[in-house]
C-alpha cells in the first residue's frame, strides 16, 4: 500500500469509502466539512494502484488559543475487504510519524482502547474533548504524547468548527 497526502482528485473515492466502512454511521458529512474548511489537517490515504484502501484525518488543535500543538485522530476508514490486514495501522503509524516530524506534541482519539493501545494511546483525563462524551466512553477518550514533546496544558481541546458539534461526540 502506498501512503500519501490526499488531493482534491481523491475526493470521490474518499466519499465512497466511508459508507462502505461505516454502513451504520454517516461520516461523509463530517469528512466533507473537515476537508472543505480552512483548518489545518493532515489527510492521508493508502492506495493499491489507483484504488483507495484506507483514509485517515488528523485535525490540528490545542488547549491554548492560537496554538496548534495537538491533533485529533479520526475518522479512520478502511475498505471492508482490506480490514484486519494492517491497513489502518499503517496509516496511523505514518500519520504519527509525520505529526512528530512537524512538532505536534500530543495526539487524541475517541476510539476503541484495545485498538489504539497498540500505538501507545492511554486514557486521557487532563485534556477534555470539545463536547461531552457519554460516561461509558470515558476510557475511549485517549491520547499519546509524541517523542521528545511535552503534553498540552490541561483544558478543553479546541478543534476546527466541524468538530464543535455535540452530535459528532455522542451516540
């Protein structure tokens, strides 16, 4: 799989991927809004030839206004025939490497602790998501401090506008 940053020419495949990967959840509107906003993002895609296998977004933010030393991982989608083959893990690792190279201090995710633990993510209690999450999901809010960096100050993570909708953070 070749991993690279996405281009506008990848948009049709990206929009087709999310309903396949998440048939019970509509993430296309969130992905479209994120890719269309002026926020700083890292949008990575994994291709086999010309076919999109996986896509991952990192949205930049911080707990201090005006700074962007943190990033939120997600959404991450892998084409159903490619799932459980390490495609998502490859994208996550490539993204974490790129973020570390540009000085991002800490990466956050709201996701399955068993999956994200393999990358070193741990439950996060000092930096809160922009909107409340259900109590049952408390351990799903996780972070990873990247090598040679200090964690963000305690507070609420400020992210691009599409992430500020409470509906994005709950069932």
